[in-house]
C-alpha cells in the first residue's frame, strides 16, 4: 500500500492507497517541533499495520517538518521506496512562472491531479492557511494564480487586532445581515470569502479568454465555502493525496 503525506502549514493529511483507491485518510495538526521519532509513533498509532506500506510519497510546505520526515523514513522505513516532491522530481507539470522553484510543491501536485481528473483549462481553489487559486492550461501547464489570506488566519488576525471582536465558530449564519457580533463575523467570513473566490475566478477566466472545464475546491476549509460559491463546480477534498499518488507512480511506478 502507498502512504501519501501532505504537509501543510496547519495540518498534515495522510492517505493510504490500495492501487488508485484511497482506503483511509487522517488529519493531524502540524507542529514544526515534532521530531522524527514522534512522527513514527503517531503514524504507527494511526495506521493499523505499517508493514503493509510499500511506498511513501510526500509534499511539504514546512521545511522543518520535511527534515524530520526524511529522518523518520531513514530510521523506520529505510527499506521502503519514497518520493519527496521538490525541484527535480518528475511530475510532468510544466511550470510557466517567473521562478518555478518558488512554487509550492502542493500547488504542483494539485495541478497534476486536477488536470488528470478534470482536464483543462481548470482552476484549483485550495482553502488552507492561505487561499490559493491555481490556474491550469488546456495542456496541463501551471500558469500561476492568486494567493490570499486563509479564512481562519483572517478571523484570528481580526480577533487579535480588534478589542471587541473575537474568534467564532466558522459556520453559516442565519442571515447575511448579522444581528449580533458572532453572526456578523460569520457572515463576513463565509459569504465574504465565497465572494472573494468568485470575483477572482471571474477575473481569471476573463484573462484566460476561454471557459474553464472545472473550478475545483480542496483543502481543509473548503466545505464551509463551497455551497456559497457561484463559480466552484467540484469539491475534491482528497485532490492533493491523489496527486501524490500520481507523482509516486511517475517516479517509482
């Protein structure tokens, strides 16, 4: 079985594949202080039988965590082939930006999976610590995109800088016109970010000059915005995991 590990700034998502079928997935908090030995303990605790793992595929946006995961692989999974998505890794995705090396590995992996599953042109909207809009051409090229502060980080920043505001549960309020502070904050977060995504998607499509086949939402916070967006066509929470599986197959078969 193939273990895919997607390391984000907020969460680490694990996916266990049997062939191209995602059997199980897990989500744990990202902590840059976690050691290789602690990761090994966590993974052994979550996975029923690590002896069944015959491959590992990783992408990471947190260098300190990636360093410890490399050590974990060397110490506990030394006989298992693994792929780390980084510059030089075969993905089959041409990156048409000014500096391809600065593009996050997760964005490249999402591009690969989105083009393989949905075709192109398409747009991936990844709702995580930041909200990433990644644009994919009709040939599967990564054209670039837009980056905005994520939903949670925006709420946290507002609560820390405004004396009378606080963090709230990110759920859909009864009305757009909030009748109290909590509802007003929820309205601004849910409907505001849906409007932000719709506005950016419309502008991207206008700049492309052609319709897109799909606008795919992914990431841990996608579910709270998807239903309120007018432009998102698909919700695929496991997009990055499938991309990691595809990268492993391209490199180690």
